[in-house]
C-alpha cells in the first residue's frame, strides 16, 4: 500500500532543537517525531474522501505546532 503525507511546519516552530527538522535527510519524520520526549498531540481527525482514508494531527514539539496529514 501507498501512503501519502504532508507536513506543515511554521517557521516559528523551526527554532532551538526543532531546527533538526530541516536536516532529517533520509530519517523518517515519524521516527524523529515519535521518539521525541517533547511531542504532544492536540487533536487527530480521521476521515474518508473518494474512497481513501486519511488522518490529520496537530502536533507540538516543545509546545511549538506542526500539522501532519496522511
């Protein structure tokens, strides 16, 4: 199966340790996010459109937001 994803990271989130998001290279984003002790989730939405399932989460790293859509 294929998985398509999009992550929106505000410029204001890319400060301090979160600057590492710009230098992940081949490291999967999920590995970086879900091993972080500062990660929290504000919400998750799940839905279906045109027969495809998707989910969207607003996450926070050190209190700074990002939006993850799959």
